[in-house]
């Protein structure tokens, strides 16, 4: 019935709906007293007698169908559809853009991002050139700034999402209750109060739940209640959603109270376990990780390189669905495949390790001084070499350092490269990280895995577009919002 070509779609997919609002450019918005003009998409449809919603559905379907593959589709991450996506989202503390990329593949038009790091701004411009980005401290940002940049009215935004910096919460990093970063969630909710979006989501490390003997969890629950939102929390494991990594993250999902909705945690698509079944910081049994993607699934096709060396070309064909999905649209140049330069002593240590070995397999004279007196039951992930059939552990910003965890390549004398870490985080190869090597380590390690964000986004999109209010029961979790938070709301 419609005869728009795929070529036309590729050329206009991020442009044709841009006139619906003023938010699809990084250029400053100019205020005008001229009457609002009809959006280009509306004009186009009216001139041809097309039903606008049906035409959008057709464009999206054609875009997805042009290279659809049943095996790779669960892991595909395409570039943003821009104004064609039916739902709006704002991503604060957006970092490299893991959440943005996931939401863009889940039916959201991400219209505004912000992060204080300049390297993140460069990465954003490289990968999301049509999404407005502000390199700004959240304390200097407010709802009026976002509304001005996007053209949205109060209460019009569908989703406000963000992951405030987590170093003060993490059991890996220092756990400081008075760390100023620990109150950034209040700045985030200040903007939520001003914007009044339909749904508000905060992502963070699981350690947040136990900070201050649970006080932080209660504070977040009460803060949501104070601004008119019903909130639930749960730990999600990235491996459950096609990410080749055992990464636990806490998600808070709040719904504006007038919408009468609760929940939105996606059902796992991988493995045999459910939300809440797996607990971090312990050894998982084989049946608990069955069905998860392995290290080989993630990086087995990437070319060998040495420590301190950068690879630029693929040398082997992809052999797994995940590998094939990661390489779609990547071209022939391999970006960010740089392996950190290690000391001679660290290289000698790595040479002694077989897949699955850790510091306990090293000769005593090669151990760092601080570990020569360590108990053998301690630090069991330090200097651990990955093995091809295992599931990668959580990628952190220090993945370049072999003593930080299980980050030594399965069969090469080095730690994993930036691109390998990005693969384990589920970033496709077409997604390029900008900045210095250190800035790239930080961007990759701090990111929310895009495939996890995609799964969450699809579940929220279903609830946002449903005409039926749905209050889902809490999912299984070690932590729950204290009941007093709901009493605050009732008052």
C-alpha cells in the first residue's frame, strides 16, 4: 500500500519526524512568535492521504525488516529512530550512552541527555548526533532547561531515567555515607518533581541498598513518595537479558501516582533462573549460569593483540549470533581495540596463569607484597584469567589492571581491550568511544549495558502504551522499599 523505499527510510528515519518538537538538534533553540508550523511528517502524510500512525508503524517495520535475522535480533542494537519512536525519554548522568542506546531500541525517542564529563559529550556526539546533549553538572540543571531544549510541557515526558555516580555506594569502591555523590539522587528527583514525567527510573549498584544499614534505601523511597510517585526496587542481573556478563544492578521504578501503575521489571530472556534467584559475590553453580552467554560468545572473534597494542582490523569471521549482531554496521575498521600496557612483572604473572587460575596459582615471589600474607580464601578474583566457556564478571573502570578482578584474556598475555570490555557490556562495534584511554576505560566500566536497558525499556514501553492501569506485585528481591515510604505517601 505504501511504496517508500528502504533507501529513503535510511535517509530520513532520523529526520522526517523531527518537526514534531524542537528537541532533535544540538543547536540552541530560538524562540519565535510565529505560529507553529505543521510538522513535516504530518504534512507528508496529509498530502498523500496516509494515516499518520499507520505510516510510522510501516516505516519502523520496514527499517527493522530490512536486515532482520532471527538468531541475531535479540542482540541487535540499531541507531536511533529519532522522532519516529512513539515515546519520549530523558537520560541524565547518561555517560557514554548505554541507557540511551538501549531505550532507542525499545521504542523511545531519547530527546535530551546530560553528563558532566566532556569525554562523554564527545562519545555522544559521535554516536547520537541528533540527540540534544548538555555537558553540565546536574546541580546547575533544572526542568525548565529541559523543557526549553525539548519543547515539552510539564507532565508530558514519558520517562526520566538516570544512574547517579555510584562510587559511594559500591561494595567494590569506598562505601562512604557522607560522600557528596550519594545525594545526587536527590538532585535527580528534584528535576523529576519539576518535570512530572509518567515514569521515573534510577539505576545504581546493589551496594546502595545496604549503605547506612539500609537508610539510603529508605531515603530514596521517601523521596519518591514526597514528589508523588509509587516506587518499587529490584536487583537485575545483566546476563538474564542477553548481556555476556554477571553484572548486578539495582533499579528503582517509580510511577506517577495518578497513573495507578506499579512495577515494570522485565522477565529474564536468558538462563533458567528468575529475578532475585542469583546473589552476587559468591560462586555460582553451573546450572545457575546455564543459558547465559559466555566469554567466547562475546569476544571470541576479535583479533589477537599484545599488551599496549591497538588492533584495527578483523581477522576472523564471527561465529556466534552475538558476535554477528555486534559487527552489523561496523564496517571494516575495528575501533577501541586497545589492550592496556602492563608492567614486565604483571606480564610475567599472567604467563603463569592458565584459564580459570587466579593469584593463588602464582609463585610466591611474583605476588604483590600486600598479597604475600593474604589468606588463600581471600581475593579469589584477583589476577584471575578468564576462560572461554565461563561467564564474564562485572566490568568496572579498572578492568585494565589484572589485580582488580577477572580481566585477563583467556589465552593472550594481557588484560582485555577496551573493545572487548565494551562487547562484554553489549555495546556493538559501530559504537565508538572517544577521549583518552583512561576516559574510555571509565566510560565503558561505568555504563549500563545497552541490552539490559533495551529489555527494561521494552517493558516500560508496554506499560506506558497500555490503556489499562496495572499494579504488578513486587518481584523477588533481597531488598524492598521500607513500608514507611508508602505511609508517607498515604499521609
